[in-house]
C-alpha cells in the first residue's frame, strides 16, 4: 500500500524538480537572448553607416552627411579628465578603507556612503554638478562634464581598490614593517604593487562605466554640434549625441546614432572583457 | 638568522627616520582627507539639491508630494505623477526581474556544467555593462514595436478580459508606456540581482547541501529548503539593490515610458518617472526659474528615496560582505 504511494510521491518530486530546472534554463536563455538581441541590433543597424567619415568628420546638420568626430573626441577628453581626477581620489579612499580604517566608525561611514554612491542615480550627479559648477560659473562646460564623470568613477575605484588590498595577506605587510619601512612605503611600494591587477581592473571598469554615461552629461557639458576643445565651453559627447540623434526625425541622424551606439557599446564591453581577463591572471 | 640580524641591524639614520615619519604623516593625512571627502561629497549633493529645490518646496509645501499638476504655464508643479510612475515601474521591474534572476543564479550555482558557468555568468554580467542609453534605443526601436504589434494585443485579448485585473491592461497598444518601461528596467537590473543571488548561493557551505542530498532531496528541494533559507537575507538585499537602481534609471525610461504627465489606470498608458521628467524638462527650464527648482526638488526626493533603498540593501548585504 505504501510502496505505490511513495513511488507516486517520488515521481511528483522528480517532475517538480525537472519543471523548475527547465524554468531556470529558460530564465538564463531569456537573459542571454536579450544580450544577443541588443548586440545583433547594434551590428545590424550600426554597421551600414560605419565608414571612415564617422571618424574624420564633425557632426553636421541633417541631410549633409557628417560624422561623429567631435562627440568621439569630446567623450575621450571628458572621460580622460574625469579619470585623472577620480582615480587618485578613489585610490586614496580605497587605501584609507583597507589600510587605515578597518575597524573605525569613520571608515564604516565612508565605506557605506561610497557603496551607496556606487548605485545612486547618475542623473543626480548631473544635477549636483550643475548646481556646483554650471550655475556659479554661468554656463555649461566640458570641465563640468569631466567632474560629473569623476564622481561616477570614484566609488567604483574605491570598491575595487579596497577589495584588492584586502586580499593581500597581512604577513606581507608585517614583513615590510619588520624591515623598518615606514607605512607609506609599505602601502605605495608593496601593497599597491601587489594589488595592481585588481586596482587596474577597477579602473578599467570605472572608465567603461563613465564612458557610457549620458544623464550626468546632459546638465553639465550639454553637448555641442560644433568642433570645440575648449573645456570652458559646452562639449560634445558620444552618449548625448546618440540621445539627441536617436530622438530626432531625420533618417541620417538616426543612422549615425546607431553607429555611435555600436561604437560605444563595443568599446565599453571590450573594456569590461579586458578588465575581467586581467583579473583572472 | 639572529646573527645576520645582529650584524646588519645598523641604527637607522636619524634623517631617514624623520623623513619616514613625515612621509607617514603626510600619507595618512591624504588618505584620511580622501575618506572624509566622500562624506563631504554626500553632504554637498544633499545640500545643493535641497537648496536648489527649496523655492519649490516653499511655494508648494507638502502638497508638492501629492499634487499631480505639472503646468509650466501656470507655474504649478507637483511630484505626484512622477512619484507614481517611478514606484510602479520600479516595483513592476522587480516582479519581472527577480524570478528570472533567481533562475539564473540557481542555474549558475547548481545546474550548469562547470565549464559553462564562467561564460554564462560573464554574459549576464555584460548586460550590466551595456550603457543605459543603448537600452533606451534598443527598447524604442526593437521592443516597442514588438509590444505594440504582438504582446500588448495578446494581453488585451486574454488578461484584459478579466474583471478586475483587466483594468490594468486597457487602452490602445501604442507599445510605449509604464509596462514597457518596467520591462526594460527589469532587463537592466536583472544582472545586478542575479550576481548578488549567485554569490549568496555559492556561499552556502557545501556540507549543508550535501546532507540534504544525502537524505534524498532533489536539487530543487535542496535549493528551496537549504540554500534559500541560508541566503534569504542576501536575496532580499539583492532585490533592494535592484530596486535602488530601477528607481533612478533615466535614459532608458525616457525613451519608452511615453512621457505624459498623467496617472493612467492602465499599465499600457503613458506616464513618466522622476528621472525621465528631469531629463526631459530640464532643457526647457531657465536658470533660476521655479520649474528648475521643482526639478531639483524632484531630484532631492529621488536621492532621498534611492538612498534609503540602497542603504537598506547595503545593510542587508553587510554581514555577507565580510564573510
């Protein structure tokens, strides 16, 4: 009597297990499908307009061709300056958390705030820098855009710097101190060097994140359809140009927007893959 | 060894030691200052957003939170519609994303063959790296037509016929609207939730799982009764992280939400979110105008909201971070 019952129960449990396994597989396939759809759409719609002129010509009014030279250069400049500002700060904060504030209230607060800023809405960074730099100085500027990107970069660098420094064994630190080296030499010459692949990974991830950000730039560097390298003036950027072009009614602008989207996505994903492969070594 | 130490341990040069001390002090100061800078940054963000929004808060008072007006001509502004849109899209995004994220985390920790785990995990993580503007374009040019042509009509013909639930799925299938925005948001927060869940599932001590398997439990039963209870705090924390990210997402939502300042009973209706309203209305707000102040006030509200959610998430994930 109990044997058929338990056999039925066993079958039901097995069936339930199989159904849920199948659902999990389906969930994963859904995720992968979306990624594939995004990448294929970008290739399909971005490749046709991808030519040399995209890199050699500046943006032009609809119907007269043009390229994406000034957005590309603008993005490189703003991301570059943002990285130059954000990396040393992030590195120092991460070092502070890992080497000076492992068990301090202040350190806990800094760690907490940095982690929250890591996920905070990026559009608010734009509004903040607008209030901080654009309103007082009376205009949108490439420098304000770079500062906004720096604020995006800092928490990413903080997190990865602290994590990679914490992976180092304390015996390493003790060995350096036992040799009579001052602590700052221990950190800069030994710890940073030992953790450099992790720190570099974080830096690449931070750059990739900043390069694709649109919302913080809308209110800071604004965008510029003309060629301009002046940091005190509005500066073009690839994401903002994509935003403006994709929302326009002109076929050639939309085509260029797709090409820009293709460039930025594959650039950003390439940086991500590079960063991760660096960490594996 | 002690002999070597004794012979080579010449007294350090006083000048060098002084330089070391000075260097130590300077470096420690720089690190501390950088740490304090992060706190100052947070304080400055809160202060500047609040100061910018103060004229609007003063003009409209508490009614700003509930008022559904957004009338630039009459200069009457309220946060009601965008708060509603923000909450609906973000919560709906979680409803869609959490089960899928759970499935992915389950597959990556228990089901997938070991050589496949890394590439699949990496592909899912790449979803998080795709810039938000790309989700917006892709959503607008790919998902919106599919929603308008296939999914929304199908929903109207099935769920739309039901008595109560049906009111959520009424109206013309334009393809844009709150539901589409929630779908795009779900795809965007999916990798973050899945990553937290995967790490939490992987942190369950194998002995616990093995003992359940040893009792004859199926894989699902092990996950349901051993892994999930063990990891539940992290699962909630990961969900809150997804919520925090969904609340403030801007570019993708702006493309697909329809951008209308009204509360529509149907999820197919156009709406807006705080972030999309700020992005869209900002170019038409003059410096120093009341409208700009209202946008900054909205920004302050959004910051307060996402800070709260992210703080809870961080607090929940905290013990696991240390382990």
